[in-house]
DNA sequence: GTCTATACCTGGATAGAC
DNA sequence: GTCTATCCAGGTATAGAC
C-alpha cells in the first residue's frame, strides 16, 4: 500500500510547484527532487506530464469543493457564505502576494499553451461560479445571480493579480473591505 | 539600413507571440519562422532571449505611453480620459477574449519564473497606475487618487481574466458598463 | 515499486562561411 | 546582415535490473 502514498506525495509536490513556478516551468526533476524519488520511478505513477496536471486539477477541485461544502453546511446565511469566499483573499494573503491566484494563474498559463488542460482549469472557475450563483439566488437575486457571481469572481481575480504585482502594499486589504461593503449593500431585489 | 527594419520586425513578431503563446512557450524558431529569417541570424540582432523580452516590454511601454499621451492632449476631461481607459476592454475585446490582458498575463508568467523581467512588466502596470492616479487627482480626489487608480486597474484585470475564461458570454460588456457607472458616480470629494 | 542508464528531442546559443 | 552547421543543456520518456 506504499504506492498510493507516493502518488499522493507527487500530486502534493506538483500542486505546489505548478503554483509557485508554473506548469511548464516545472520539470519532473523538480518534483522528483522534492518527493525524494528518482525520475524513472515517476513514470510508474504517471505516464505523462499531462496526467500529473490532470491529477493536480482534480486535487484542487476536491479541495475547493470540500471548502464550499463546509461553508454550506455550517449554518451560515448565504451572505455570510459569500463573505467567506471574499475572505479567501485574506486567508491566503501571503501566498497570493507571492504567486497570485492558483486558479487564475493556472488558467492563464494553460490558455496560452492552447492546452487541453484549459478546460480542466475552467472547471475550477465553474465550481466557484455555480456555488456563488446559488448563494445570490438564495438571497433573492434570481434574475442576476450569475452576473453577481461573475462580478465577485472577477473582482477577486483582479485583486489577486495586482496584489501579486504590488505585494508590499495595503491594497489587498482595502479591496477586500470594498468587496464586503459591496456585498453588504446587496438587497434582495432583482435589477429587472 | 536594412538591419533596424529586421530588428523591428522581430520585436513585432515576438510581441505578438509572447502575448498569444507566452514568453517561455515561444521559441526562437517560432519567431524566426514568422519573420522569415534563419535562427542563426537572430543572434545578430539579439544576444539572448531576455534581450528580446526587454525590447518587447519597451515596445509595449512606448505604445501605451503614446496612447495615454494622446488622451491627455485631446482636450478630454479627466473623467473622459478614465472612461477611455476603461473602454480599452471593448476596443481590444476580441484579443482579450482569446488571450487575456497582455500586461497582466505577461506579469503573471514572469512572476512565476522569478524572472528579472518581472520588474519590467511591473513598469507597465506603473505606467497606467500613475496616469490614472493623476486623472483622479485632477478630479479632486487628492487623498485617495491612488486607491481609485488601483481599484480600476484591478477591476480591468479581473474582467480580462474572466473574459478569457468565458469568451463567448456577454460578461465583458456588462462589466464595462458597471465600471463606467462607477466612474460616473465618483464625486470630487475625498473620502477623508 | 524503485532504481540506474539511456534514448531522443527541443531549444538556446556559438562559429564561421558567404 | 544573413546563412548553414553545430554544440550543448535540459527535459520528457523508455528499458530493464533490482
């Protein structure tokens, strides 16, 4: 039963390196070095680099899904749940300043590679988009729930990008406050 | 006098490919193929790949600077100038849907490579940030001009990222409308 | 399941002829 | 200024021993 453990360790290491250095810039040697196995052994667990990417995306999907599920089952109101989403920027502040958003930067990279994994990365956006849409729907914003979801997703992405470009400034905290204020001002009435 | 032309053509081709495929994923052979020269000839014009990157960044800086200078000298009000900035998203809509923001995606990539060019890419953000700050300052927002500049920069970045992820949706136009409405509501009074 | 050794290719970079 | 030929490093992937 040692194999699954190694496989898991590889995914964890690859997940980290893909985030910190990017997918293409990360080599098998890099991952193998961290895991402490030989490059040859790698191919016992993953046939190609794309397979590791797929596994990393699945891992990220599972992680995020678990997080959203927890918020959903915690007895929070929909608004409080959306606030939790916004506060991800604060919880992961140090990493975002250093490497940007793990979802946004991965998508951006794969998009340029015209890589098939682009679809996988988009599923990460979809996960949040659909979940956010549901929350806005519950608030009563039935007609523009998706627009609001996309709006808050975009704001988060932009904040992550600029926080990465200007990591030593108070910008990130300021913007989170603005987003929470925006959320607070949301009323249970549709635009139309 | 043929040399400068070739050099210029190389920069133009590299600029396009770095945007469409990313810096690292673009090879000398790719650029040479478009320009129509041999790989060897390349090194007469640029000693290293980093030198091409520097030239591309300088080119982008000059292009954007010229655009901002034009708006500044066109007799527009500061608000109208900021609106012009926001409408970049519409002017370049097709490209943004296909490849994201040329500045944001370049920065994101170089950031992960811990590349020295990261500083160059940040200068592109700085160019817009300082210019936007000046416009908000002229409106009368002396105390939070920089915050407002960063806010609109971040919004633009986020919109570009998500428009790239969901290119076939009306999202981009919706968000531009929201940003213009936000701008319209700005009053000449400081927060403090 | 893990190792070493190695094949093979791509891509950056150099040398030197024209 | 442009070319061809070539070197070399790094990276994916395979073969086969242990």
